[in-house]
C-alpha cells in the first residue's frame, strides 16, 4: 500500500511511505484445490460454464474490500467505512445517488477514483530465462561504441574545468565510487533488458534482489524479525518499470523509486483470516546512475 500523493514520498524510514501486508491460505483449504489445474483441457466435451452467483458479499465502491456499511440514502452503495463513504460522496456519489433504476448493478459498479487510486492491471507470470539471448549484432555493437565514445568526448570537454580545482586524492576516490556504481547499475540494466516490461521479480528464499545501486542496501541487522520470532527472507521486489503504468505524471512532483524489496516471514506464520505486516525496503537510484 502507498499514498498516491507525491509529497508522502519524502517520508523517512527504510520503506518510505510504503506498507506491505501478507495474507495466505494453506495448501489444503476450502476455497481452492490442492493441486494446480492441468495445462491441457481434459478430453471430451467442455464442461458447462458455472452459474453466475445471484448474490455475494457487498464490496466497498472505493477500494473493493468488504463493505458492511451502505449509503443511508440509496441503501445500495457499499463502503468499508465512513472515510471511503465520505470520499465517494464528495467525488461523485452525491450527484448520482438515487438516480439509478432498480435493475442497475450499482453495488458492483466500481467508480474510477483516479485522484487517489492506482489503476488495476493483470500481471502475467513467466520464469526468467537462464541465459540472455545473443541477438545483438557486431554492427549494433560498433554503433553503440561509436555513440558512447562521442558522448564521453563531449562530457569530458565540458567537465575538465570543473575537475581541475579538485585534488588528486578526491578525484581518485570519486573515480572508484563512480566505477563501482556504474558496474552495479549496468548489471541491473543488462539483467532487466531480457524482459524490459517486468514489474515484479519473485524469488522467495533464493537469489537475492537485483539492486540498482551499491548505496542504501540493508544489512541483516536492518531487517527485523517477524512478530513470531522467525527471520524475514527476501520474497520479491517491485521494479521501477511499474511507474510507467501508475499514471502519476500529472501530480507535478513525480513519485519515484529504484526498487522496492519485500522481506517476509521464513516460517509463513499466521492463520488464513489474518493480514500480517511484513518489511519493505525502498532503494533509490544513485546520484551517479544515468
């Protein structure tokens, strides 16, 4: 969870304005089968489509959570609490309340509150290829090398005067830092290039996160244990490509991050009816990354 307002992204703390919660079902449960469905449909005629449910739990028109509260005027718009009811009233329900016919499905119509909610998308999950495809040609490599050389020449000419005032020890320290940061960021870009549109990298308990910078990385002591006492381990990270889909450019001050890394309880504690808060670490791009 995160605020859509850009001003909140200046909040201090390892996760900034972000909060992450875990909810889970055991493998054997009353909702889903224990084994995944077969990839190929079974032979024979296709089964009849399931009947549409005639009723169900009322959901909040703003956030989609359970909505035990309803509008006192039309008695049809459901809300999770007074805050979202008041917000929806100010943002449009005041004008439309009571104007819908009896057959209109107002309870299931979720309005687009783009002023404070992020848009929803379907996420496709695919395993990462073990090796990067060798589809780059020598011609492309030569072109990139020529372009890089030209850019470096221009930047070098512009920055010579500025660096002349610095002593040799300072210059050497800066060069080492920039070289290390460049290697980390180039490794990040090379790994992501195999699938530029990826927004989440999931690898629970396995390979660690893909960092965008050598700065502001958590140490083991920085990651608190779960409330049950178990260690928290890396589970997934949210990539900066997601920012392209959140429609936040119109806010003036841009929402931004390098990567958001989520650590969860190694023992998966808790019961299926609970939401348990986990730990998130926000890493920004280094000032030297371009």
